[in-house]
C-alpha cells in the first residue's frame, strides 16, 4: 500500500511539540512535514526560527494544503474548537488531549462520520503504550472480560515513593512537583480525574459504551494518610491508583477509578515510577499485559508520531463495538471489599455504610474499617464531605 503525504498544521510547541518536530526532521521516509505551527505567546523564545510560526489559527485551519491538524495544547475547550473546525473542513486530526476527547466523545464520533475524516488520539490514554489500537483491532472478535490499569504516571510516581522510600504522601507529592511530574495544583492527577478521562476513552474502545465524566466514580489518592500506607507496608502490599472496567454476568459493565491494594502476584505490583501498566483479560486468551512510560515529552511524542504514521496509510478507528449497536449499560450492582480510614469520632457513622465489617481498629485520633460495601453506598460515602476519610479497594465481588 502506498503512503500518502501529510502536510501538518501543528497547534502548540511545548516539549511534546518540539520533540515531534525533531523526530519528523529525522524521518523523511514518513512522508509527513510540518507546514505551519500556531502558538499563543508571540514573545516566547523558541528553538526554531520565527518563520515557522503563526499566531492565527485560521492560517492552519483555512489552509487547503494542510490535510492534518496535530493538536498539542493544554486547554481542553480550545482544543475542542480546533478539532471541531478541522474535522468540519475535512482535515484529519491527531490529539493528545484526553479531557477533550472524553468530554466530547459522542460529538467527535459524529463529526468523524459526517465528514468522513479520522481523529486519532493514542497519546491521550497511556502515552507510549498502543492500547487503543489494540482494543480496536486485536480484541474486536475476542470476548473481552475486563481491562484494568495504572494510567496516570504522576500518581504512580507519588505512590512508588511512599512504598519504596517509606516517606509520607505529602513529601512524595513535593518530590513529584520538584521533578516536574505534578503541577503546583495537582488535583487533576491526584484526584483521579485524569485517570477517569482515560478510562472513559478505554471504555468506548473496549466495551462500546460512551460515558460522560459524571457517570463514573473516581476517588483519587489526595486523601491518603499514614494509617493506610503503614497497613500496606505491614501486609506486603502496594497502593496503586487503578482504573478498571469489566463485564458482569448480566452483560452490564462496571467501571470506576479507585486506589487499590495490589499484592506481589498482581501484574501491576512492579509497575513503578512514571510507568503505566494495563492488564486485559479475555475469555479465551486469559491475561495480557502492556507496560510503558506514561508521562513525559518523548513517550507522548512517540504516540503522536505513531498516529501520524498510521494516517499516511489512511488508518482510522472503526468503532466496531459502538457500531454494532449492542445495548450496553453501566451497572451499580456491584459489591466491593474496601479499607476505609476515618477520624475516631466518625467510626460508628461510617460503619453504617458497610454490609459486613471484617475488621476495625482505632487509636485516640483515627482508625480504619475493612469490609464489604455496595457500590451505591460507596458513591454516597465518597460524596459526603462532612467526614475526613480515605478509601482503598481490596477487591470487587463481581455479580
């Protein structure tokens, strides 16, 4: 199959944008070149000459010679407007913006179909790991049972520091910020929102269900404290922030993001630092494991480059699971076994959420409860901001 030539209009020229520019300069066989770059700040000093840049989006979106828009900006709302205009004008789009894709998935799918142009976003999920394309192609005809993984490199770095270096959550967060892995306001990562956006995308490609952000429960690691970290160390466990989706026996799908205790036998146990790891399980092939760098300019640029390369062969997502029109729904009919750390004064109030308490402990300040809880009660518990608490998952008791 012959490759088509791509003339790229690039939005954004940060670390990933510059990395992509460098790689394209060194790979002429790819038949892709950057025609123009749109940036916001005219006063910023850049690594290449000013003749490569414009400050007007129309110079890219209205240029008939540009047939691909690569969008690498932080602002999800602005990214959506760029992507929408590009698709409507018949230009293919490559994006790394998981928030934009997750929040507008249904509309973006419709725009691709109406204008017969592809939108690729491998870099939006797990940076260097080709998980979306595998879900699209390899798992299409297999009976996918579940997908779970560490999909946020920043939180994994923090949790690695707490377990490996035996330091507090606050100190680990500071080290992540100093290393550039976490923002000064890190709640998008530590609150589990970034992982939820990625799970929304994975959910569409794995089970054909298009969810909205408010549909999924996400509990992050931002409330982790010394009690649960000490508990994990004493039991030989690690705490990981895990996004997961799985089929129930009735055909419904359970999906959420929660901190989870993982044992040495778990494939995710040794996924440390800024690495991501995803485990898929199927009825026939059992478990398969993907691991790769989940943060940083070069891993993200490599995924963007892979999408650009795929476009030279006219590749597009077929969304077969969605197109089949099978009725898939999210289920709240789940039972989970959790660890709940609480303040001493709230012990009896919080025990009422549990259907079965297997262990409870407290000192003069705080304590913990372990036991079984319904998913509905967990959602009520997480939305109650009158108590200070932290939740870590042991297991899901699937129905």
